[in-house]
């Protein structure tokens, strides 16, 4: 009688509990920074942010989350190493979930926007090193993942820089900024719809059973972008150009138009985030379930059961509601002062980068991408606009994340091993 057959139910219950805890951490830390730009620029309230997050995070996880779950589950460790004693994979994945979740809880209480991706990858590498030896790890894959962590903030920062520059040039330097805003903002809305739809169609819908060619995807994405553009124009009509007393430049009306746009980008960001980061919580959980249900077969296909995604979505919402406000404050107001137009550039840049990465199956860090984008917008306004102390703290908490995740995972791994064997 194998250990897995004996304790199978306990393993699944534990995996669900830790998975829920992990999803809570993702909500408290990661969703908070996905929404931080929109809330920080006062385009939407916390309540609206939570509603948007609930709907779109879930959609993103369900429609576009398959590729990354695969990488987390079997890309980092070589499954052949585990075939002789599959229970090690179970211990390891449980340890990884618990370790990453613990670190996220610590970081969220401090209000540091750390990366869930880093913590879970660090944790998996940690347990594999301790429990299986260095040769069990697919180092080229780990190297690729690590490289994407440097590339993603650079890429989103550059996109945000260019986007905000284009906003400054086309709208704020125009003779009539408000009219220019009304003219150009629908184009930005189109961009949001098009980018998100394009990547979802080309990459995400495989496991829902929809296979679209490139041409069809392009067509549908353009249609979706146009539909959103129409919606945006309707919402815009209701925005008046009214000047407030404290508004010297007459940019208030412009920012209100961008507030409309932020609604769309916030949805796009939540979708992108769900597609990449829910996988972090769900990947190890799916691995445990597949090992237990196949009676110890490691290399098997792990189909993520639908209720697991619901568990993940639920945990995320609870985390956002209970602890999210701290990280929202850091990202939304701490790094540089955000207005709707700046927040828009940052969010769209980050969403684009993340959705592209989810399509290629790279688990990049939404956190890094978003912070990179906010930095890009700050730079477009000049160095003085950045709060360097906050940035220092953030970078430091990023550097600690990998070793912290690994160390905690090694500890928990030997704890589980001792408990069950």
C-alpha cells in the first residue's frame, strides 16, 4: 500500500487548504497591484475595483490560464526523477504552496508589492534542490523564467513611457486638450480591446476547445476592439468639460475622459493578471490532485478541475477585500503620483506585456511588470516625479523573495516528509 493511496484524501484536503491560502495571498498582494494604478489615480473606487477583479480575474484564469499552469507544474522539475517515489512531488508541491503563501502574507502586511510568481518558483526550486538534488531541476527553464523577470519590467516600462509620451503630445500639448481627449481616447480604448482579445484568441482558448487561425483571431479582435470603442464613445458623451476651481490648466475634464478609459484598462489588467497569476496558486494544486488521482503517476496530464479555478478565484477575492488596501496604497500613490492619464498608460503597458507572456507560457511577474510600467510613466515626467525611497524598498523586497520562498519551502518539505513517512 503506497503512501499516496493511504493518505490520498489528506493530501488533497491539505492541497486545497494551502491553495486557498496561496490564492488569498495572491489577492492581497498581486491583484492589489493590478488594481493599484486604477484606484490610486482615483478613476475607480475600491468597491468597483473588487467587482472588476472578481469577474475578470476569473475569466482570465479560465480562458487564458492553461499555458502557465503547465510550466509551473512540470516545466521546472524533471518528472522522470520522481517516478520512483511520487509522494516526494506531493510533499514538495504542498511545501511550495505553503511557503509562497506565508511569504506573501508577510509582504502584504508590510504593504510590499512582491511577486507571487517569484515566491512560487523560488519555493519549487528550493524543495527540488533539497529533496531531489540539483540535477532534478531543469536549469535552462529556470534561466528562461529568470530572464523574463528582467525583460518584463523593461518592456512594460518602455511601452508605458511611449504611451504616456503619446498622450502628452496628442492631448495635453494640444490647443484644446478636452476636445483632443474626446477625439483620441476612443482609439486608446480600441487598443485595449484589440490587444487583450488578440492574445486570448491566439493563445488562450485551446483548452476551452476553440481553435482559431491567425486571420480569424485578427478579425474577431478588431471587431471586439471596435465594440469597446463604441462603448467608450457612449460613456464619454456623459463627461462634461466643466472646470473646477482648483484646476488651473483645464485638464480636469481631460482626466475625467481618461477615467472612462481606466475602467477598460482595469478590466484588461485584471484579465491579464488572472491569466498569468492564478496559475501560480493552481499549478501546484493541480499537480497534487493529478498525482493522487492517478495513484502515483507523475508525468500524467493534469487537467485542472473547474472547481479548483473557482477555489482560486474565491481566495483571490477574499484576499483583495481583507488585505489589498495596503499594497494598493504603495503602488497607486507611493511610487509616483498617478492621475487617470498616467495610470492608463501604466496599466495598458503592463497588461500588454503580461498577456503576451501568458501566451508564450512564461510565468512572468505581474508585479514587476506593473511597477516597471509605473516607473516608465514617472520617468516620462522626469526623475523628480519618482519617490526613490519607496522604489528602493520595493526592489529590496523583490531580491528577498526568491531566497525566502526557497528557504521556507525546504523547511516545510522536510516537515511533511517527516510527518507522513
